[in-house]
């Protein structure tokens, strides 16, 4: 079985994330997707919702989606967790399966600055996902020193939604019209998330 890890802040999880998982299945890039919301990225400051709220929203967004698991290990850790830690644990839990890590083409240029990039490439293949129509978002492997046999270039993904744009919409009062799954919109409203004080 091919398993893909799709990690991120999911602040909030939106329709683009759900479409991205469907894109992976549609193009045969994964048989199963493990969605891992992080406690907080080691590279970014905290922004909107709490880790617990983001985990709950992921569970709501993917409820009933066959082949998708929401993994709470990074939120449960209560600290920034590096991707290599999560991958090491998942590969040990499912040793018979082939693992892939989904990364945006915009993150590929900084991959060598991640914690233990060589170890990551020893554990998994990278599925590089470029968003269609986004300038500077085409995968360019030249000069990165990444082994081409460990890189899978996914077909361009056309869903122009970003979490920062969704947060801005919600702060401006978009509510149910924001591009988030209905259950997530209801959760955001019930918990009064992403509001400007």
C-alpha cells in the first residue's frame, strides 16, 4: 500500500485541502492519506486557532472520507515536531507500506534546510505538488541535489485557496461563505474562531 503524509497547520482546514487529498487519489499517488495537523510549525509563529481546534476541524473536514486518517501525534506532543520525527514513527508503525511525503513545490527549494533531509529521503519519496497558475510555483529540481528517483512530480493542482486568505475572509465576517467544509464553518462559528477582537 502507498501511504502519503500530508502535514500542515490547517489553520483552518479548507476546501483546497480536501480537494488536494482527492487529487492524490485521482492520480494514483496514494492509496491512503494520513493528515497530520501540527502543534505549531518549527518555522512559523502561531496564528489563528489552537492546536486542539485545528485537529477537531480536520476531523470534521475529512469525516466519512475513505482512505483518510487524521493523526493527532503532533498536536498531542504539545511542542513543535519535525517532519522526520513523524515519518520515522509512521514508517515503524507500517513497515510493509511504501510512504510518500506530500510537499508543495514552493517548499521544495528549502527542503535541504529541513531537519535531517537525507533521512527523510531514506524513509519516503517526495510527492511534489505545484499549484496551477501560481507564479514561482513550478517544481525546479536543478541545483537542489535531490535524488530524482525519490521525487514524484504530481500533476498541477488547480485550487486557488490558501489558509491565510481564508483567515482574512473569516476575520472580515465571511462566515459560511468562506471556502471551508460546512462542518468546519459551523465549528468556526460555534467556537468564534478567526474573529477580529
